[in-house]
C-alpha cells in the first residue's frame, strides 16, 4: 500500500513539474523586482538606445546599441579582460556614449570614458576623460549628466564638450547615493518649464508634502496610516501636472527591508501601488489609480500599464477595463528593467540587460 501511495505522489509531482514547464508564463513570481528606468509612453524619438550587456551572448561586459525600430543589437565596445574588467553606467552624449569602467589590475582602477562613432557604428574610437582611484558613478537626471566620485564628490559634465566642472553635492544627493542602506526623505523633479518640485516625507511618518518655490502643499491624497512605510517610485510630467508612483509594502516586513525603495521590493513584498497627480500651481492632488494586483510600469493621464507575473496589461483608468497586451518569456525570479521610448516598451533582464521583449504600447 505504501509503495502504491509513493508511486501516486511521484506521478503527481512529475505531472506538476511538467505542467509548470509547459505553462511557465503563468507561475506566481514572488521574488521578482522591477525597475522602470524611463517612464512612458513618452515623446522620445530615438533611433538607438545604449546599454551595458553581460550574459550568455557575451563573455564579459559590452556596450551595445539597440535599433529602436528593429530591436537589433550592435556590439560597440567590450572589455579586454573578461574575468575582471567591468563596464558600468552608460549615457548617450553628443553623437556617442559616456561610460564608466573599472579595471582592478590597472594602475588606475576607475575611469570615465567617451566612445564616439558615426551613424552606422563605424570608426569607433574611445578616449579616457577622467581617471580615479575611487569608485565612479555616472548619472543622468533632469537633463543633467553628473559623475559621482567616492560617493561624496560631484562633477557636472557638459553634453556638448564633455567638459567637467565640480559642483557641490547636496545632502539629498548623498542620501540618494546611499539609498540602498537608508530611506530617502525627499525627491525632486524638474518640470518642463524648469520649475523644481520637491516631494518630502520621512520614513515612518504619515504625511507627504510638496514644495514648489515658496509654496508648500500638503499632499493629502497619499497621506495617512497606509502610507507610513510607502516608498518612492517614478515621476513624470503629464499635461502640466506631476504624476508619481508610490509603492506600499506589506506590514509584515522588517523596517530595514522596506527602506530600500520601490525597486528593492520583491513582488511578494508589495501590498499595492498608487498613481497620484499633483497640480504644481494649485496644490490640488488626487489618487488616479490603485493596483489590486500587479505593478505599474507605465502610464498616461488616462491609461495605466501593469505587469502581473509575466503578463503585460493596459488599463483604462476611467472604466477600469483591462486589456492583455502580451505574455513575456521571462525566467522565474528574474528581475526586470522597463524602458519606454515613445510608445515602445523595451524589457530587459536587470542583471544581464539582455532583451526579454519589445512591446508596442
């Protein structure tokens, strides 16, 4: 009798595994983390997007240019020592790309470099702009390219000439660079007209505020007990208003685990996500959309895009009607990056930056 039961259990396990393999797109993926690197749909009109790729296709880290229309990758630069050398951040700049490179066994371990090429990726040339013994982090934010050295020195880089000028690093910048280990009490966003909006909230407190010039607004729509441990998400200007995503973690988590920001939260740690709007001239604010399941990966004033497991959805905000756009073929527990270019959504594996899918929104 025991042998018969054992056989039945074995058969059930085998069948279960086989079914999981066949319908691998429908599993629950509690350990996945997501990051929206560029919100959209947006007005970007790019021919190529550049990124650092490492994975099965390449032996080390390489810089590739991806044709936005076809999705085809072209290798532009690869490291000499695939075992130790690493390319880090890459930013498009004046007909080429800036990137940081670490070489542990070189005389100078860290460097900022510029890779130039013509329209067809011919005549590729690299020059080193800055070298350091300290860690270098390249950032592009609010139309500004900056280089952070040793987490506490900041240089601003000119788009046109690549000239570098020292700039005093604000305390909020330092906190954001160390955000993996601490909470971020404020976030700033530059509107299209140059107006700076600063959103503030201390971790463990209930109330959000917005500071625009001399005006301070209470953002009541995303304040209260539900938002005590809420995490910052992405922000974007839509029709002259500031829209933003707030991620609310489940209360069963430790406080330290909730401090890493929305991109550090696994899917199973998220209670819900909230899309809100703020009129920066009047202070009027509203909750535009709340998720029942899934996570927000894009939005307009009337549409929200979600990922739930491996399914991508488009939701009409007014009616709540949901349309399934596609099911992506992503490996289980794989962290994903989402990059909008115009109405096209590029999905990459976070670790390797290999392309998972390209979707027309």
